[in-house]
């Protein structure tokens, strides 16, 4: 016999879940049903991906007839209510239809007015955009013309700046030549190492070169400042031209837009966004101010180029004068040294002859002293021989006195000759020393003449001074 299954009844429908009833549902009949824990996730449908519906989990249970009758009474309306509901719907339909007809007529009128206003506004906007394009084109052409003039002036000023820097470098070469002349002249020897007119001219020349360089450098720094100002004005003009060309492109595109153009679309709230920073007056004043600034900078630049030309010409004349003065001073000094060299050679020749004569005189004095040797020997021998006399014969007679006197006279003569020989040899040494001094001085003169005429003048003659100071 099959096992009898208990039926559970609740006062409300079961929820969509297959889990047991919640405490809010009061059980009205049957034994208590335990909760089916651990199986709430299972579904009775063959497709697990579908949601579990309430009617699929509720077991159809026949209700009590009393309960059904009570539910039917609460869902019925009266005939009067039914009639009144129909009339209410009819009246509402008539009212809504009449109001809709009035709205349609008003809509047609509003659509015509808005269409005319929209068309007129679009036409006026296009005309204003066309006027704006004309104004922008005018100022764009003005700014572009001024920009071209400023670029030409910048190029000319840049060329003048390069010429000025070349002038400064060329003056550095002249300073190097003058310093090399000083260094060469420092190799002079002896008395020739003096502060002569040539050295004074070279020092003045170097001072002139440095003053010229200083003036050029001062103007060069001013040129750089003017170039910076021109470049700033050029930058402003370039930015303004690019901005105006971009604005022209945007306005021309906007001027060509119509209701049938491609790419038109909605931008919500764009009419409330105001990115403008100027008005037409300040916009035109800004362009005019930049053009006037550029014109002012161009005038200053042209004046500076004129100052550069004047300064370069003045400095070139000063450099040429200093160069010529130094050359003339070196030439005069070389002539003086050459004259002194000739005189030294003449004195050296005469001194050499006197030295030769003095040497012969010394030889004669030595021979005279040597010649006194034999008479002295004869007198000494006689005196010694007379010492061998005997007895009373050792008499100091006239002969004895004469021999003694002869020896004394010969000794005095030899002494005199020795003194004269010493004087002659001393004078000979003095003349040799003088000759050495003359030869050293002559060597110094030759060296100085070589330095001034060959090294300094040769180096200055080979330097291209005419191409250096010709601008």
C-alpha cells in the first residue's frame, strides 16, 4: 500500500524560493514542515540558467469553497459604477481630443514663427561671420606684411652683428701681432733693451686696439639686446598670424555650414560656455599695438645698423693710423740702429789697429829688457872677478865705482822698462776689453736690427692689414 503523503496549507501563497515558509506565513493545517537546508539552490527546471518562478515551485492545492466565495465578493463592481465609468471615459476622450486640436493649431503657428526666426538668425549669423572674416583677413595681411619687414630687418641686423664680431676677431689678430713684436723686442741684448720710440708706438698701438675692441664689444652687447627685442616682436607677430589664420579657417568653415552640411551635431550647454577673453575693440587694439611695436623696433634696428657702420669705419681708420705709426717708428729705429752699427764697426777697426801696434810695442819692450841681460852679466862678472884680487889690491878704485855704477844704471833701466811693459800690457788689456765691449755691442746692434727689420717688420709686412680693416 503506497505511503500516504501529508499536505501542508498556509494562509498565503508560498514564495518563489523552494525553501520552507518564513515565519511571516502562518501554518493553518498539517504537521510542521522542517526547513530543507542545503537544497535551496536546486531548481526543478531542466535549464538551470532560467530563474525560478513562484508558480513553478507551488504545488496546486484545491482551496476551500468558503474561501473562494469570500474572494469573489470582494472583486465585483455594481452596474451603476460600471455605467459611470463608461461616461467618465467618454467625457475624458472628448476633452482630450478638443485640447489636442487646439494644441495642433498652436503648434503649427509656433513652428512657422520659430522656423522664420531660426532662418533669419542663421542668415544674420552668417553675415556677421562674413564681416568677421573680412576684418580678420585685413589684420592678418597687415600683421603678415609687418612680419616680413621685421624678418628682413632681423636678417640685416644679424649680418651686421656677424660683421661686428668678425671685426672684434680681426682686432684680436692685430693685438697678437703687436704683442709678438713686443715679445721679439724683449730678446734684444745689452744697452739696446731700451724703451725707445718703437716700443712706445707698439704700446700705444695695443692700447688703441684694446679701446677699439671695448667700444665694439659694448655696441655688440647692445646689438644682442636689440636682436632679442626684434625676435620677441617677431614671435608675437608669428603667433598672431597663426592665430588669425586658425580663426579664419574656423570662421570660413562656420560660414559654409548650412542645414544640410555633414558633421553638424548637438553640443549640450555650448551656448552657456563663454571662452572669449577679448572684444572686437581690444582685439583690434592688440593687433595694432603689435604692429606699432614691430615698426618701432625696426626703426631702432635701422638706427643701430647705421651706428655699427659708423663705428666700424671710425675704428678702421684708427687701426690703420696706429698700424702706420708703429711701422714708421720701427723703420726709424732700424735706421738709427744701422747708423750706430756702422759707427761701431769703424771704431772697432781703429781699435784693432791700435791693439796691433801696442802688441808690437810690447814685443819691443820685452826685447829691450832681454837685451839688458848680457851687459848686466858682463858687469856682474867683472865685479866678481875683481873680488879675487889679493891683499892690498882689493882697492875701491875708479873702475870699481864705475862697475857698481854701471850695474845700478842697468838695474834702473830694466826697472823702467818693466814699468813701461806693465803699462803697455795694461793698456793692451784695456783695449782688448774695449774691443770685447764693442764686439758685444755690435752683436747687440746686429741682433736688434734683425729683430726690428726682419722679424717685426717682416711679420707686419706679411699680415693682410688692408683686407682686415676693410669692411
